[in-house]
C-alpha cells in the first residue's frame, strides 16, 4: 500500500485468472437466463452468441463484482477504515490474464487515545438570586394582568388608548382598518407620531396624523413609507397587576402557596442555568480532546460536514423568507468559513466514537424507542412502520449515534475535574412555570406600533 498522508491510501490488487474465469462464467450464466436473443428460446442461446451481443455488459459486471469484492476484502484484512467509494484506476483486464487494478481511497486514520478521563471542565454549580426569582414573578404578574376602562379624561403617558384605526391607501402598502386596537401612550414600542397625536385627547375625540415608518421596519410593505392615519379614541384602559399571594400562586399553576411557586421558579431557573453551564463545559471538554489529538481528518468527512451545515443554513434562510434563487449568496465563502469548525466537529465525532468503544458505552435503548415513538406520533404511523422507515433512510443509525455521543459526553463531564469558569457577565436566566395555563395578554397593536 502507498499513502499520500494518513487519511489517504491506495491498494494495488491482483485477482488470479482462475477466479476471473469463474466469475465470468457465473455472470455469463446469469445473462443467459435474463436476456432474450432473437431466434433462440429463453435460456438456450449459445455462449458465443451471448458473449458477442453483450460483451461490454458482461465485462462491466465482472469488473464491478471482482473489484468490489477484492478491494473491500483487502481493506478489511489490512484493517483500513475506508470511507466513501474508492477511485479505481490502471485496470488491466485481458483474456487468460490476472485482473489488476489500483484503488485510491480515503480512510479514518489510526490514532492512539490520549488521556481523556481527567480533563478540566469549567463548571460551577449555579446559584439563583432573589432578584432572579422576583424578576420571573413580575413577568408572571404581567402575563396575568387584567385591564379595566377608566372614566373619560385626557390621555397621559402610560395610559392604554383603545382606538379605532384606519389608514389611507398608499401604493404598495397594506390598508389598515381596525375597529379596535390598543396603543400605549409613550410606550417603548409606540411610534412617536402616535403618542404626539393621541396624548391629551379624550374618548370621543377624532384625530388625523401621518406616520413615517423607518427604512428597516420589519414589515417590508410599510418600511420607508408615510401612511396617513385616522383614529377615534374609544376608551382609556389601565393594566392591573395581581397581588403576589397564595391565591395568585394557585391561579397560575398547581401550587398551594406562594412559597411553593417561588420554589418551582427557583428550580426551573437553576435547571436552565445549570443546563447552559454544563453544555458550555462540554464544549470546552471537546476543545481539549481535539487539542490533545493532533491527527488530520479525511477531507471527505469534512466536506460532508460543510455540506450539511450549508443545507441547514439554506433551510434557515428559506424559513426567514429569503428567496434563495434570486439572492446573491456566496456559498463557497460560507463553506470556506465553516471548514475549520467542520474539521473540529469531525475529529470530535471520531474521538467520541473511539471513547465509547473503549468504555463500552452504548445508546440507551429506551431513548431510541422514545425517538421512534415521537416520530410515529408525528406521522401517524405504527411503531413498527416508523422504525422500518427510520431504519431504511439511515435516521435510526443517526439517532443511535447521537444518543451514544450524548452518553459519552456525560461520561466525560462526570469524569472531568471541575474548575471555576472564568468570570463572565452574568447572563439573565429566564424560566417559565411548567404548569402555568395560557396567560391573559394585552391586545396587540398590529403594525400600528
């Protein structure tokens, strides 16, 4: 075998003539049964006639069978972890002579595992502050707020104006005709033109005004346009927040007391922060693993990883409304930018696979079954049909591989030495109570704000 590097190799293979002859005879007999030759009954045409009519087809099939059989047998004997399809060249296939060919291929390089049990995981058990719990409680109060109308008076900043709103027709812009919508006077998301036009007005007043939407406004049909509006103030509404007490706790979920609600919030914030911290630590463990194993990875696997990443990008762009056919996107540059990260992920996958073999870590069957069941429910299939479909398209293998990698990462995290992470700006954590019902919301202001 010759190699250009540890990820590429080639095999020069010779197949004895007697085996070539036997395979040629087998293929010839198969052709005799399959083909129809004018003037002869099925299966009765002489070999000489079949050879003459189908010489190239017979030769191609003999080569395909012999090359594939001997290449993979030799690769297995040499313990090469070949990936992809080999490129065959220098084929010598002559009558009464051995078959000779050279196969070039890519392979996963052989490597020794460095120490992986005592890596350093930057992790500290997160704490939940009273401020974080209070912030979540305030968000719950906001979601469960009620609204009541006030007696007529001039609108002030902070008031919620209930109005009817109509717009004049403007070319290329949607026409707005809302019998009832709400505007928060001086609100953070309220356009200044709305506040200026409505502040000081009382229910029953009518007002005409223009709103110029910014060029980067989210609604492209309104962006950069000036829209004339006509509004009538119908009522003044205020938001009332519920008291933080045991009654509020029982309203938002299955809690007897406010302390129980606070405890649930604390647990969920802690779970969110801990999950984030663990995932961050695992990424650092992967970085250390990759750094400790400086072997090259096959271009084929890296290119597949890049292609997969670009496909995900394309799906994301499409979901965001990007016209992929008419939008100039430099996919090559995007791919080149992804190469280093893709190579890192490929190496990480190879290392996790090897560690799982050494430690005898397998995917949890219950986890696989749960994924199959979810797929079956989403697609209204029986479990047997779902498992069969997932197996046929390779998804079942990917699920098993993902779960095995996940278990291996958990093993590495458990075995790692925990060290204090570097100081970073504290990230706000948010948690939603699991048993909370749908909350009352302030009526939305459509595109008026």
